[in-house]
C-alpha cells in the first residue's frame, strides 16, 4: 500500500535496513564507501521484513545517511507502545528535505504522508 512501490512497514517486522545508492555498481566500487552516498544523486532505503526487501524511501544521496540513522533509532527504540504501528516516510519534494523524515502511525497515513 503505497505510491510508486514504496510501502508502509510495521516497526515490529523490520529485521534489517540497507541503503542502496543509485548508479552503476562498477562506478560506485571505485569510490570510497564513506563517499558513495554523497556522490550518488539518489539513494534508496530498503528494509527486510523476513519475507523480502521493501523499498521505503528514495531520497537525495546526501540525505540518505541521516534518514537511515533516524529509522534505525525508531526500530531500536520505538516511541511508547507503538512497536506494532506503521512507519513511513514523508513526501520528499525536490530539493527540500522534510523536517520530519519518518512518521509512526497506528493506521494508514493521510495522503500528505504517503511514501515518496
């Protein structure tokens, strides 16, 4: 349930988080790992739910590390009793990083919070 193949994911189902920079893997292999995301125009954040990988966010490469850190914190320490709730990304408009990247909701979010 999401736009453009992005999905809502229950916090309790997230087993692993990966950041995948867009671009040719051969080109990225020549770049030091600490620079791959910043050199990549876009990056995709994927989560493993045990049933496979789900794309939850595509954002500018320079912002992907911060998005990954924030999602990792949510998974490690869910807010209150919301462990069974959905986590989803804010809509990412061109060139503007949202103030709050991830939102936790007990039900399907309103359209302005549909994954981007």
